[in-house]
C-alpha cells in the first residue's frame, strides 16, 4: 500500500525543486497561470524511415570526438524513474556507474561573450512599466480560461483531499505493519467482536468494518487512478522509448557483427602475413644480438691478457680504459652472467695494482731523471714514457704525483752540492777528505779562488738542473693542457641537441670495436670507432669482422708485445683515451689547479736552488772569511751571484730572495769592514798631516780629469815608466788651481772607491751612501779639530797654526765641496726613486763644509783684527810720517797677502782683504775718536791723511788688489 502524498519520479524537477526530487506535472489538469511545458525526451527517437539505414547509427570505426546521445554510459530513463529516488544516497551514481558519471564543470566557450546582469539593465528598465500595467490588467480582468482551470483544479483537489482525510492516519505511516500486535489491534479492534449484543451484533460489526476498509481501499484506488491518469502520457511515452531503444540495440548488434566479420577478414588478409615477417625479422635481430653478446663475452674473457700485454709496453692509459670499459660492459651488457661473477672484483684489484705501478714508475722516473748527469744529457729523458705516466695518473685522478717529484727534486738538489764539492776537493791536495769529512769544513779550507770556482760550478749545475726541471714540467704541462682541451671539446660536443636515432647502437658498436681491436693500443681502436660513428658505417657486419680480426690477431699482438720494438703512441690517441674515461676524468678546476701547481713547483725549484747556494755561502762565511775579502773579490762574488739570480729569474720567472738576502747580509758586513778600513786610513792620514802644500802626482791629475769627463770610477793602474810626468804644484779642476794637502788627494781616491763599489754592487747603495757621508763628516770634523782647533800642534808637533795652514785647509774643503754634487748625482743614478730621501745627507754635508770654510775665513780676519787692535792702540799722530804703526800694519798686510795669494783664488783674496780693510777702518776710526782727531783740515788731520795715503798705496800695490775700493773716508766721524 502506497502513501497518499507520494508520487512517482518524473524526468524533471517540480517548481522550486530545492530538494532535488523530480515530479511529473498533471497532463490533464486545467491550465494554470504559467503554461505547462512538455516533458523532455530523455531517450530521443531514432528515425527509422526511408533513406536512413544503418549508416546513420553508431559506428565503432568512426571518430568519437563529437559527443552524441549514444555516448551515454547510463540508462537515464531507468535512473530517473527509480522509485527509490527520495531515499537514494548522494553518491549513488558514482558507486553504481563509476567516477565518470560525476557532474563536470563545463568550461565557457571562447567564442561567446560573458553575459552579465548589466546587459539586461536597459531592457528591464524599458519593460518594467509595461509589466506593471500588464499585472494591473490581469488583476482587474482575469482570463476566463485561467479562472475556470483554477477553479476546476481547486475543486477536484479539495474533493480528493476531503476523501483522503477520511482514511485513518495509521495507514499512511511509513512503519505500518500488520504483524505488529499494536498496529493489528488498532486496525481490527476486538471490542467490536466481543460486545454484549451477541453474535448477530458481531456479524454486523464485522460487516461494517469490512465495508469501511473497502471504502478506504476505494478512496485510495481512486486517488491512485487519478494520479495515473495525470501521468499516463509520460508513462506511455517511456514505454514507447524502451521499445525503440531495443530496436536500435538490435540494429547496433547487427552492425557490430558485420564490422567484426570485416575486421577478421582484414586481420587474416593484411595483418597476419606482415606480422609473421616482422616476427621473423625480430628473431633474426635477436640472433644477431646474441651473436654479438657472445663475441662481447669472448672479448671480455680476453681482457686480463690484453691488460698484461698493454702494461708490458707501459700503455697505462689503454689498460685503464680497457678495464673501465670492461667493467661498464659487465654492469650494463653482461650483468648476471655467472661465469663473470668474479671478473669485476678482479678488475678492481688489477686497477689498484696499476695505480701502484704508475706511482712507483713515476717515482723511479723522477729519481733517474734528476740524478743523471747534468752536462751529458740535456734533453728530456724518455718523453713518451713520461707522457704515458702523466696521462695515466690524471686518468686515475692521482693529482698528488707532483709531491713525489718535489721530494725527489729536493733530494737531488742536496746531491748536486755534494757532488760539486767532491769534484773540487779531488783536485786540491792540501785538503784531506778523511780528516775533514764535513763539506763546510772542506769549503773553509779552500782559498778564495778555489772556493769561488766551486761556487760558479754550483751555480752552473743548478742552472742546468733548473733547465731540466723546466723541460720536464713543460712536458707534463702540455699533457695537462691536452686533457683540458679534450674536456672542453667533450663539453662542446655534449651541449648540442639530443642525439639522433641509432646513437645508442653506434655507442655499443664503438665499445665493441674498442674491446675487439686487434692492435696493441686501444687508442687506435677508439679513433677507428669514432671515425665509424661520424661516417655512419659502423654496422653489424663490420662489428663481426672486427671480432673475427680480434680473434685472428690476438697471438700477433702478444708476439709484438714481447719485442715491443718501434711501438709508439700518439698524443692524440691518449687524448681520446682520456676523453672516454668520462666518469673518472678530473674537472677543469682540478686540471687548472695542477697547472698552477706545476708553476709553483718550478718556483719551488728556484727557491730550493737558491737555498742550497745560501748553504754554500754561509758555510764559507762562518769563519768571517768573506768579510776579509778585497773590494775586487767581493765585487766578483756579488757579480756572480747577481748573474745567477738573473739567470734563474729569467728561467723560472720567480724572483727568489734567499740568496740575495744572504749576499746582502754579507755585503753589510763587507761594507762595515770596507768603511772602517778607509775611515781608519783617513784618520791616520789626518793625524800625520802637517798641512803643507803637497805636490800632485800625474795619476791624481788623470783621476781628476776622468771625473771631469764623467767617469766616476777608478782608472786601471798603469805600469810606471821612464816617461812619467813630474808632479805638479797645483791640482787643476775645470781650469781652477787647487793647492791641496796629500790627505785630500787620497780622500778623492777613497770616495771614488765608494762610488765604484756602489756601481759594482747596487744592493749596498744606501749603506755605502750612509758610510760615505759619515766619512766626509769625519774628514770635516777632524780637519776642523786639527786646524781651527789647533789639534795639530800636539798630534803632529807644529809650532803654530799659520795663515797659510788655514788657507790651505779652506782650499781643501772647497775641493771636497766641488765634488759633493758629482758624488750625489752618481748615487742618484743608482738609487730607486723611493730611496731619494737619503740624498739629503749630502745637503747637510755641504752646509757643514761651507760653515767650516766660513769659519776659516773669519779666523783669518780675526788674526788681522787682533794685529790692528794691537798696533793702533799705540798710534799717535805726530811726525815723522809715515808713522811706525802704519809701517808695521802694511808689513803684516803684505805678509798675509803673500801667504794666501798662491793658495786662494783671486776673488776670495779680494773678499778677504775687503773684510780685513773693514776691520782696519773700524779700529782706526775708534782710535782717532779717542785721540780727538777730526777732518777739520788741521795739522793732525794732515798727518793722518799722510798715513792713510801710505796705507792705501801699499795695499793697492799688492797683486790682484789694484782695483780694490778701500773707501778710507769712512774713518772720520760725520759732522752734525
């Protein structure tokens, strides 16, 4: 029994169907205010009329891009007419027919514009007023048909509702069940059957109950019939759709049967034959692959003998490449083969053994190369062997092999010094090698020429040693650069677009050609395989041919390896070998680091050579013998060291400082001794100098002339002969005569020795400049003490310091002042610009000398001042004339002029007498003022004029003083 308020499902939702329940509208009901729309055809009818047959039905061979109703996966009529629609779960369709049934969001079309509410704004505004008028008219004058339909529907609905309300509510409950005692007692109450009326009343009650229930049934059936009548059209339409669907399914089944028959014929005629041909070709290809695999196994089986063969010819790179390729083939091509289960570990052990062999072989090579004779074999020892070793070590990333070479280099450097000392001592009978075992003791027993010859031999040996190291490192550097270039090319080849089809096969062919090559060197096989890949000719037939040739020539390769005569390997082959080991290849950063280490190793070789030479130098200098060398010997030593330093710097590009530093320390000691000897000599000369004018030998005049010509150096000593010139009285310097003492002549030679030493040893320039300035200061201060300070009276035993001594000392100082700018310019050409500040010492020295010269001039003037004061203090103006006082003054002036005229130049003599005359006028004026004599024309004035005229006449009569302006009018007081 169905519920009265339930309804059958329909294909579309009712008005306002918020609950998602589909309801069918009443087809026979009176019209409503809103027109009733017809139901959609959920299963469209397939036209079966003429002109349309099977070709318009579904086709399984046609394209399925366009969706049609036949693409539906769900029986929509059955789903929509499901009586359990109200109770169905929300995921019913997805559980029953799969996830494809879920509602999909339809993407908007790109060709249609997006319509929003704003697009309808103008229309709504236009139609709003008309709608209001229409609604007002409908309210005032309703449609007659609509009123009748509404009243009919309302009457029928109210009548059926009144009838249904007579049926008790218990029959409408979902949990209605007669087997329930409470429900049964409610429907059939026993009170009607057990009443007091008796049996006739029970029969009447039961009839009444039966009629009541029959009435309820009739009401329900009428209501159901009414509902069925309302939905009859949809029901019959659904039934007709089911029949038409069955017809279409039958037609589809027939079309599928025809298609399957045609497909079977096509398979039989067009597919089975070609497939059989393809299957046969695949079988043949598999057989070829199996054959190649067997050849590959045969080649791998011969790997260990081939490695031994390559190692016997020092072909380390080829052996390592063969091992690497074999391991790669075992892991990729031959993985899982039982017979090769131990070959991988054996190859690993063999590779470790090759690593040890290469390291030991490189150590032996470095030892033999560095310890062989330096003069007999200048070329690189076994260049091919060295290249092979370096390629192998780089291939295995043994980048620390330069440490081995460095250790051997340091050992060889020590041996070079020992060999040179031993070769030199053999020719010296005075040295007993059994008594003096140490090399340092043996070197200290040598004379300087013997030791200097040993040092030059050491320098020469180390230059040859460095040249050999440089050549060897150049070979290694070229190998590293080749590897670096190959890496760069490899990277450029790997960067382009993806490999074309068939590259994997060509790679396999290259590996097979690599393993089955019949020659001795694997590099040739790699070159051949690369050419085959480039030309596209590496095919199966050629691989089989290579395999057969490998089998035929295996014995020949072994025989050739025994002789190993004339077998060489090109660097291009090694380079390609290195390129093939891509997984072990060093990175560009590591290779650049190796190149830098090679340069640092050459620098270290230069430093080691200099350090060993420093040992030789310090061993000799330990007893101070180098400090006792003469200037010429030390200059020769310095020049030899400078030559060696320049040669090593040019050879290695490194400015090593250890040997120069050791020479500088010895040079400082030499400079101290050099300076102390000459300072002591100058002090002795000054202490014995009697400050008398000395004759100038010709060699000193020549020395001065060479300085004037710009040659700041000591001339070579000439053998004296009978035609030698006689000594001159004066020293001519740029046309001027200089009266000098013997000490100054030797001083000129001494400072030329300083300049010559600086020229020969530029490294000691600043020290020499300091020492020379000290020497010049010492001469100035010591001569001042001896002459102005009268120290010569006690030291030499002079009776007095005469004006001639003073004038001679002044002239000597002037000669030194003349040469100070020349010395300064010489040092300035040797010093670095940043060292020019030390030249200020010459400015201080020049000032000190000029002050000294001024003090001597002042001393000469002071001597005459004292005489003037002594004589004029006794002067009286009385006859006879000229007076005795003026006679004595003129006599002393003549003596002064005679003492200095030949020593000082004319200008200085005039200036000196002008100063003396000024002192005389001052003392005379003072004495006349004391005596009260004035220029009044009186007798005393006349007498004074006579004496002054006598004085003036005598002074102007002296040589070079004729044009002297004495201006004697200044002796008189000016009248006020």
